[in-house]
């Protein structure tokens, strides 16, 4: 249990009567009050991660900015938390722009991603005044130029570069910086794009470069290599086209511990590696230090989240494994089915009991792949027990669905002594609200 407890949000404890307590709030009581599945976020844990990034960026000799990759999880309460902490937003659709604005975020502190931005995405970004648009391909650049010209609106952009540098992640689906990626301009193409863009009178202003190698990696060295390639481009464009290099986004993607067997993944080495690479690279190429932007998502919010489920049926297969079924799974967390993400769990109402059996944790949905955890040690689970799964704050609800007409879970924030409902549970009426 001590190893598992380290995966939960800060200030998680086990009380004298064996109850899991999340920053002073009994998990069982939260489940009783709000129902299950329930997602609980600890605001203090998010703030600690934000501060770790800020402290790392404070070592950079130039200016810097932290933005949150909102695709990890987005709701208006989280927008407000990030905005109050001075964190901008990386958005990837008109819908995310809408939620961000609804939560009070300044569009000028946003940047828009996407490998196939629609006319709607770009129109809403221009209407809102999104600070930077990260251009992924020549077709998008042509469309954006046309729209900006028609509106008479200057637009600042970054070019997303695919540097053909791989990182080690949990699955090929989470790698984005190799030559075969759907994202970004290959380096050999970027030169031609920049030459044309910088030689014409256009409402499009190229202010910087962007790179993102993947999601959930744990070695900063490939990012440093990728940044070297981007700085080579910047130096070539400065010398060849007189380009003024002012902004560099090194992406995000730093991993987190999901399982007791995972190594520690503090953010400090990642940030320090990026800072050192940019300062060294600019010095060697006689480049001015650009504003350095990082856009973490998972590493800001994943460890702050805990998913609570109610245990239902057991199935014991003679000579095989034992299944413990819960009231959530694939619909609220498709990660194990998509790329074999590995989790652990505890029984929140019996957290101090000996873990005497190894079971598979299964969801209720009509898919054999609906196995949330392939193997975890627990006390013998009984119907009505509350299962708590840590590191549930990223890419779960954001990727969830209404499969089997499942109702999307409620979300609460623990903010000191206060527990606040920030997203209500869906109702049956919500399931037919769009029908005509």
C-alpha cells in the first residue's frame, strides 16, 4: 500500500479506520454524496505541478511562458484555475476555444493546434483573437492567409516542425515527431515555406517555431536534439531571410507515474534540459534568446485526479483469473483499450487491509477490451466496495464517450476544506437532448 499511496494526490492518507482520505475528504463519503463513477481532482496537486514548471522556467535567461495542453482535460473550473495561476492555454478546436473563453481565459494567451483545422476552427480563432495559430501544413497556411486577408486582420503564427526525432513512449500512437507523423512540416519542406512566407506582403506574421515529439515520454535528450534542428532552421532563416526569431515552443509530453513499478518522473529534469538546450543552441548560433514556451498537459493534471467506482459482480474462473467488475471503464477511460495503459487501484473503504488476491478489474460495457486493469492486488473485493484508481486526471474524461448510453461522470474539485461540484453527472435526458 505505501507504494500505491505515492501515486495519489498530495495529502492523501489512510485513516485509523482504514479509509482512503483525499486531502482530508473521505473517498467513500465523496462517492456516497456524488455517486460513482466519480472523478475527484485535488487543486493543490495541480498547483504544485504548475509551480515546479515555473521554478524550472525561472532558470531561463530569456522570457518564458507556461501553457496548459487542454486536450488532457478541460472544463471551465480548470480554465479558471490555470488562468489564476498565470498559465495560458493550448487549444485544438473551436470547441476548446469556446470552453476556454467561457471559463474566463484571455484568448491572447491561447495558441491553436490541429493538423486539419476547419474553417470553423480558424474563423473562431480569428474572431476571438487567439494569440498564436500553430500552422501544420501548406493548405492550412493558404486558407488562413485568405481568411486573414479578407478580414484585414494580422495573424501571428508558429510553424510546427516535424524534426524526425523519436521519443520512447508507451505506444506508437503517442509519438508525434517522427518523419511519418501526420503533424507538422518536415524540415526540408519548412525552408521553402518560410522563404515564400517571409518574402511576400502578407497579414501572416511568422513569430516562432513549434515542436512536440510525443506524449508520456521520460527522457529529455530527444527534445534537446529536436530543438537543435529547429535552431538550425532559425539561424538559416535569420541569415538568409533576415527573419527575427522571437518565440520557440518546445511542446510538452513529459510523463507521469501510473503504476508503482514506474520510475519517478519529476518535471525538473525535463525543464532544465529544455532550458539548457535552448540557451546553448542560441549561443552557438548567435541567435537572440527567444521567448520559451512549454505546453504540458498530462504532467500538470494527471496525478491530481482520482477515479472512484463501485464494485459489483465477481467472476472466478477455475484455473484462470478472477474478474472484479465495476460501474465504469471504457466509457470514462478508454486509455487501456486504446494503448494498453497500465493502472493500479485500492479499495477506498478497506485501504489498510492485506491485499490477498490478484484480480482483473473489468468495466460493464459490451466489449471484451473493457478491462481497466489487467492485474492488481486487492483485498477480496465485495459488491459495494469503492475502488479508487489514482493518476486519473488526464486523457480519461477528455477521451470518454457515451458508449452503451453511459452517463458521463460527475467531477469534483477538492480545494482545501471545500469540495466543489464542477461538472454534474449526465442525465438520461442529456442522452436525447441532441435528437430531432
